[in-house]
């Protein structure tokens, strides 16, 4: 009886990228750092049902995606603008941004494409700017400490 060759098995974990994704107009128009960033965002996906992705700045720096927070924000912004990620939960001040996987890139450059805008969270670089604006300061304090209860007077 002849032994059947079942093909090569891939050892270890890997990040699958579809040919359709690699050949798309959206992927081709990404900058180098954004392409590398997308791969590391997809690396966070542990199973086929997971929709939320996280890549922190320290991880991005370690993997060589970028070396500054402003470049990292540009990478996230470009991935959202081209339809690879959708913002889910903004980060900032010790909290990382959470994104959802998006397939909007498939219709990038057509009339069906829906645009999303990524707004960076209130990281330490932006903290002073936020703190000067009273409405943003109030939102930041409410997010960190909850709504302030009105003062009560006991008689």
C-alpha cells in the first residue's frame, strides 16, 4: 500500500491574510507602517469568532511598527479610514483603544464605501489640551470618576 502525501503542515501559529485583501486598492494604498500595523492587529485575533482587536503602543514599538505615539495614532487613523478597522472603544490615560474587524476595505474607492473617522483618545500628549477645554474636562472627569453627586445639606 502506498503512503499518501497529505501535504505540508504549518507548524505554530500564523496570521492569515487573504489574497483578496493583499490585492485590494485599500491595502495597496496603505503606508508601510500601516501595513505592518494591520498584521499585528490581526495577530491579536485568537479565534474565528473574535471581533475585537487591540494593539498597544508598547507592543507596536516592540514589533517595529512605529517608534512614536503620533505615528501610532496615524497608523490607527489610516487603518480606520481605509476600512480595515472600526473604532469600538477609545483609549487614553492608561486605557488602550479597542477596534472591531471591518470588511469595509472590500468596497474602498466605490460609492458604497462608508467613511469612519478615528479620533485618538486622551493620552498624556493630549491631556493638557483637553484639560483647558471645560466641556472636555468635565467629560474626562465623569469618565474617570463617575458623575458628581449634588451636595446635600442635612438639617
